[in-house]
């Protein structure tokens, strides 16, 4: 069994891993750069080590992290999500230095991280993929010819892309000529590769992803699906498990496809297979070779501790569950509470949290690394907490989500919380009638009052009382 884990990450996912390690009697080691000196993951881990002044360089230096793991007696590294979590070279360095990488093997990360290789693997395994290029596009002329063959709209995507970046929709040849060099430029800057490929654009699909677990003993299971259709510019905002839009037959079919996809590439550990659903047509989109931000809602409906299973699998143990052991109950929602101002084109709103009160009560979970007085640094992702709610029915989980969002108090920065209230109140969302176009098709939801949130009203009242009393 693994004895000591270096967590090659920060923020809420690092805290999540620290907690899982503590429950399993595994020592945890945190790393941090200067802006994170007072971060919660640093305070909660058994040990913590500085990686220097630069906000990002330390988190992105695979050799330094592996060397530190060895120096501190760690026998494993958990990469979390983001940063180096899907970096094949990082996993390869772990393998080379005898440190267990808590994730799939480097060759699998490389294969599934390269979107064209992933498509080829799925095609060979009989998993349906969207029509598109057989491999990377050679130039704009090939792109224009292929686009005419498969029909507009099409998507140009970075082969090494992820996180919603390096993607452009093109509805005409003129748009393709404009967007093609832009995607190449973005891909080069973001991923260090100029390779791009083309896919047919599936218009207004549902974004469905399936959580899988696989061990080194040939066992692979799925933990049902999540609906991630509520998104803005390919960035997820609200995630749902299970999807309220799937029939039992679709659920069984997509779960089976995810297992087939994982087995086809010899996958090991936790992963997520993402699909686009249009009517009854299902298309493989990509596979994420790491724990997902939204793993929380799968845990809520199944009772499976995904991070615990990651640690067990990496220790060479068999899965704790067979497929027949896994069922789901009720619905769960996850709200990504981002430090952004929705009324100002979602502009980041970093700064000091003057007051934070976490929501609670039945069926409410908060995964975060913030606290009152914490300064949110401007160097990282804008998500400051994940609010998760669970209830037995769709109607009840929406009501619980509204209550929990109202319960939360988070002052000093702008957040997306009030905007999510507007989404929950929309009739289409309440009827579970939505797809990836829901957010762009409803710009009116951004017209909420700045004082509509109870916390804003409370602050205004308190200020008025204080002024009247001469405090």
C-alpha cells in the first residue's frame, strides 16, 4: 500500500486529496509557490515544501517535483487535475524514477491526449466518433476541401488541446480561412503544438461524460454519467449527475461505450470519457486521463469515493466494486463558484475574501480551499469553490441548490453564484430541457439585480443601520 503521497497541485483538489490520504493513513506532502504560502492545502498537509517565488514555474516543473518526491520519501505522486495531470512526460519521469504516478501509464496519457490518436483508437474499438479528418490537417487547403465534404458547420480543434481552449466553430469557408490560423496560434501558445484536426460540428448537443475506474487486474467499471451541457465558451458552469435527459436505454448504452473505450487503450485508474448526444446519436469526443473537477457529483449519487479508489488502484489493489455493485440514487448538482463578474463579461474578480460562510444542511457539500481573509491570487483558475447539492428528485435538488446558494456568504469579490440562481429559476432548466446552447441562448439571465442576493441586501441593511446609529 502507498505510504506517502506528494500532491502535485494546489487549491481545493489538493485539499480533497489530503483528506483522502488522512482517512487511509497515508502521509501527504504539499507543494507551493510564494502566492500560495498561506493556502489551505499547505496548512492541511502533513508536510509542505516551497517551490520558489514564481507563481507557476514550480507547479509546471516535472523533474523538480519528482526529485522532491524522492527527497521527501514519497512513494507516489497524485497530479490532481490541471497543471501536469495529463502530461505524459511527467508520468514517464515518475515511472523512470520508481515513483508511482496516480493515474494511467504515460503511453496511455500520450495516446488519449493526442485527439487524433484518441479518435483512431475509438474508431478501431467500434466506439462512434464524429465525422472529421483522419489525422492532423496539413494546411488550410486540405481543411477547406474536407469541410466541403462533411458539410458546415465544422470545428477546428487543437490536437493536444483541452479545457475548452484551441477550439473554433466555422460556419462557412470564409470563417474557416479566418479561424484556421487563430487556432494554430492558440494551440502553439497553449499546448506547444501547432497540430490541429477537424470534426463535424454537432449542433446543440448534450454534453454527456461517463466516469470510469479501472484497476491493474483487468477490471473496469463505470459510475454512470454526468451532464455538463450548462457551459459557457466550452467551460463548464453547472454539472449534473445523472443526466435528467437520458433514457435508461441510453444510460446503459453510453456507460457500456465508456467501458469499451477504456478497455481498448488498456486504461488504469480514474478517467472520464466524454460524448456528444444529439437525439439518439452518440459520438465520442475525448477522454480525460485524470480525476475531473466534477467527480464530486458522481460520488454523491453512487457513494463511491473516487479519490480513495485512485489511491487503492495505484497501490496495486483490485477495485472495491464490481459493476453489479454500483447503483445511483437521486440527483446531484455541482456549481462552480468562480471569482468572476457575470455582469461584466465574466471578468475575473481576484482579491481578498472579507467574509466567507459556507452553506450547509442536508445534502450539501462544499469543496474549497478558501477562508475568510484569504487572498485569491490572480495567477490561477478563477474557481474558488465547488458547491454540491444532492436530493432524491430533480425538483428537490433544484430547490436545494437555490437554498444552498442563498445560504452562502462570500464577500470581497464578485462571483457567479447569483447568476446560477437565475439558471435554476428558468423554466427550461426546471423541465430538464437544455443543451450546450442554453447559456448563449439566454443572455437575459444576466439582467439580474446586483442587490438580488440576500447577502447583498443584508450588507446594505447593516450599512444603513450602522450609519444611522453613528457606529
